[in-house]
C-alpha cells in the first residue's frame, strides 16, 4: 500500500490568490490545480486570448506545470493541444449564461 500526502500551496498570480494542489504518492506527484489556475488567469486578464498566451508562457517556463497540464487533460477528457482553450471557452459560456439568467 502506498502513502499519499496532499500539499496545498497558496500563491498570487496577477493579484489573485490561488491554491496549487499537489498529490504526492509513493509513485509520483500529480497536478497543479490547472482549473483554478485558468480561472484565476481569466478573472485577471478577462480576454481568452490573453489567458491562452499567459498560460502557454507559464507552461513553457515550468516543466512540472506542463506535465500536470497533460495529466489534467487526460483526466478531464480534453485534448492536450486544445484543452486549456476548450476549458476557457466553457468558462466564458458559463459566465455568459449566468449574466443572461440574471437579465431575465
């Protein structure tokens, strides 16, 4: 039987505090909270194109983030090439639907 430890690290990205979550097992480390990182970037930058650009930049500079992103895509059912874009599109659609419901 393996040992698992969850580590939560709070940090600030563009004035938004986010929590990076790592699951340590005897086999490997799993996952920054990619969903939370993308939401925080979207809250700060507002434009999907800017979020995509910043997230790509972050992955190019952080191999662990890139590996976690690939695992996140696999677990969430996204294609690695378009996963973050698809997630951002879904978030934008959810926000639009929220405001439309409020307007009714």
